């Protein structure tokens, strides 16, 4: 029997902290002009809330990758790649979607799958990408 777990991350594209993403990019060898370009794409953006005739103070956007862009899903996968490296079962990632699966033959296989889901949950919280339990 095959057990599959589908993971949705809460506000996935909006939750990626820029400084942590840039750190990860640097760790995997992205340097110099490319890293500087990505930093410029991500940082220096601001938002202001307008409701009717009221306007709130502008604030800098410190997290998130561009939705609808070509590079946004790639940056998210780079940021979220700890999943593939830290878990010991089959995993498939596409943009913000994550699927885990394992052939379950014994109770130990089932316990291993559950332990990996718990490990993924802890890693996700540590990297500020909590699960979206409502989906």
C-alpha cells in the first residue's frame, strides 16, 4: 500500500524572508552579480494600505517572492529545498506544492512516515514556512 501526504504551506510565496533566502542562495554557490541582481529584485519594495480616503504609513516588504513571475517559484523551491535534503522518503516538489509518499509494508514503515512528517513540520516552522492546516 502507498501512503501519500500532500503539504500546503501557509502563504507560501509571501512568507519567504529575503535575508534567509539570500543566505541559502549564497550557501549553494549563487554569488556576485546574480546574487546582487536577485537581492535587488527582492528588496527595496514597499507597500501602503489605502481604504477609501485613508492612507496608512508606507512599510518595507521584507518577505515574499514575486507571484506570477518566472523566478518566484524557483526561489521558493531553493528556499524550501531542505525538504528534499532532510527527509528519508520519496518527495516531489512543484512550486509551492509538496507531496511525500512511501510504500507501507510494516508498522515500522508507517511510523517512519509519521516521524518524517513531524520532522518536516519542525523544519518548516524553523524556516518560517508553517503548514496550512485549513487546506
